[in-house]
C-alpha cells in the first residue's frame, strides 16, 4: 500500500514536471515569435528611414552643388544706399529689376529701422521692413496670393528649416514666386523649381549680406 501511494505521488510529480516543461517551451516559443515580429517590424521601418535619409543626403548634396555658383536666371542689381528712414520709400526710389508689367519686391535700399521678423506671413508685409531683413541676410520669398495651398505649405516647410527666410504674399507679382536677397533676385514659375532651394542655400546669410549675423527677429510681425 505504501509503495502504491509513493508511486502515485511520483507519477503526479512527473506529470507536473512535464507540464511545467511544456509550459516553459511554449513561453519560449511565444517569446521567439514576439521578438521575431518586433525585429521584422523594426527592419521594415528602418529600411524606408534609411532610404529617406540617403535620399535627403543626396538632395542636400545636389542643392549645395547648385548653390556653389550663381543661380541660373538670377538678376543682380547694385544697391547704392542703405539708410534708415521712418517714412515710406517712394515708388521707383528703391532698387528693383525692371519689368514690362506687374511688380517685383525691392532688392535693398533705404529701409525702416525695424526689421521684419523672419517667418511665414499670410498677409503682405511692408517693403521697408522686409528690406531691413534682407540687409541682415534674409531671403525673402514672395508669391502670388492665388498659388495653390500645396506650394504655400512647402514654403512653410522651407521657412521652418531656415531661420533667415521670410515668406509672404505679394500683390501684382510679375512671376508666381520670386526669391529676393540683398541685390539679387530670381523669378520662378513654381515653388517646385529646384533653383529655389539653391537660391536659399546660396544667399541666406550669404556673401552679399551687408550686416551678416544681425538678427532677423526682435522686430515686428511673426
């Protein structure tokens, strides 16, 4: 009788041990499945990210190469004066590129003592304040108010990446998009034109800047 009881206890212990071993094996299998799924997910995410980073690096290299030389189509105008004035600069007094019709922003000249804060504006800004931003090395991107929202959004993305970028609509603009730096200007048909980023790269705080390092903040707007 005693031996029989011991045998039954031994059998129960063996079955319990087998069940515990089976449970541990099942848990290890579940762990392997989970980690495999995690690894697959990470790899799946990492591959697109790697491709995006590689593409961005390639694009940055292309922009830098294009910005190393004068931009095709840019107009260069001499700026004879850069005085502070407290009144509006009369039409025709500020240096501009001559056009048959429409208007272009001034490329420099006499300007308001207060800088226009760099950033994105949904309403036109005053020329005299924007010109002061140009003097500090800003690039001023103006656009026709009727361009599509996607282009305006892209300009906002560019401004978020460049602290010396001023973006605003401009009435009666000769071209859909115009990029302006101190003494330099480029007319474009679209924000998608590759020359736009090259212009920003070359002229934001570029060699043409009369007062490099001066802030494009602490003024008005924004």
